[in-house]
C-alpha cells in the first residue's frame, strides 16, 4: 500500500511524559493485517510521516506507542480521539514467534523497544503450551520512562531494571544485560527477541551468542530513518539491507557484521 489510508484516533493513553499509546480505526478501508514486528508509516497531515511499530494485534484496529522526539512524532503524540491520520502498511519483517515453538523465549527490551515486543509477550502468554520458559527483561533510563507498567506487573516472568533510580525505586539498577544472569533459559534451545537502542542490542545479542544461543535464533529489530518504506529510496540502507524491506527484524547472523562496523 503506497497511498495513505485514513484512520481515526479512537483512544489515547498517556504512558509517560513524552510517550502515548494511540488506537487507530479505519475510516472506511482497512489495511491488511499486521504481524508483530511489522510497522506502519503514519502520516500527521501537513507535517510528515514516520515509521511506527504495531504494539498490539487487534483486528482492524492499529495500536501504536509513540514517543515525541521531533516534529512528526510530536504531532502524532499530541493527537486526541476524533482526529484523522494517514496510514500505509504493513511493512517489513516480523518477529516470527511461531518459528520458536518448543523453545525457551527470551524477550529483551530497552525503552520504547518494548512497544514492538509487547505483542510477542502477549502471544506467548496466550499459548504457553507452545513454548518453553518465557523471560521478559526490560530496561529503561528512569522509572518514569517505564511503559505499560500495569500490564507488565501481570507478566509472570518480567524483570525490570533502570539506569537511574529515583527515591521510590526498589527494583534493579543497571543496564538490561545485568538481568541476563537472573533469567532461566537453556541457551541451545532458546529464541531471543531484542529491541532497543543499538548499543543495547549489540551487548545483549553478543552476550547471548557467547553463551550458546544460536545467532540465527536471536532476532533483533533495527531502526534507520525511513522514507518510502517500499525499498526504493535507500534512506534506510544498512550495508546490503534496505531495512524497510529486509528488516526491521533480522537475525543476529545478518545484523552482527553490519553493526560491528564503526560509524564515522
Ligand atoms: C521500523 C521502525 C519502527 C519504529 N517504531 C517506533 C515506535 O513504535 N514508536 C516510536 O516512538 N518510535 C518508533 N520509531 C522511531 C520513529 O520513527 C522516530 O522517532 C521518528 O521517525 C522521528 O521523527 P520526527 O519527525 O518526530 O523527528 P526527527 O526530527 O526526524 O528526529 C528527531 C530525533 O530522532 C532521531 N530519529 C529520527 N528517526 C529515527 C529513527 N528511525 N530511529 C532512530 N532515531 C531516529 C533523529 O536523528 C533525531 O535525533 C521506529 C522507527 C523505525 C525505523
């Protein structure tokens, strides 16, 4: 789908000071269903469009958690129910959770990276008989940056850490990789799903591979500026990959040599 389709904001929930979850419903025509890990290009009329991952799978409704970091994300974050946006998609590769049937699952999220991983956790919790043990490791800069706090409290195997605690914080402190020691999984029979800032992806995936998780079973979601989202403009090129088409979710086997190149 290359022409934006109108969707209306039907719900908005503030997650943190700069982040909100919006639910969109088609005004007339619905896009094809999205899979966890895929993204939409969401257009704030008159401002521009940006890639946003789906953070819930729910029929024709699209749910996105958006962090206001610039003009377009700021405009989408400011939208209230009743407003209309344009949406293209679905784009990109997904997490492919069903391929991990029978394996222990390790979901590792940093910051807004929990948004695209939330549907993975929800689907794994909905079908526990299909998978081994589920561990969800979540890192954030500060307690006030944590997403979906009420829902996460209900996830049985979730561990959370923050870089900078406040006076109320009683949980773990440190980067998310420090939680790996506390997770219970069998490395040769584990599938990992990682999304967050690139240094966090590198550290987490590298450590898991070092401990014997098959790099083919480590899936990471990579972000680059995207424009056309259809593999034509080249804005999101990373080595031989066009991330809007070949990503954003790729195996660590593919990502590792590309992320280990020092940026100039
Ligand atoms: C596949 C994909 C899925 C994404 N999913 C989400 C999501 O679910 N929720 C969410 O809040 N954000 C998500 N993003 C990031 C979001 O697209 C960017 O924050 C947005 O493009 C910023 O645009 P802007 O006009 O608001 O700000 P700009 O003025 O364009 O940028 C503001 C700052 O953000 C940086 N930036 C811009 N685009 C990106 C990007 N793609 N990745 C990293 N940094 C960027 C810029 O370098 C600048 O420092 C996703 C990005 C990709 C590629």
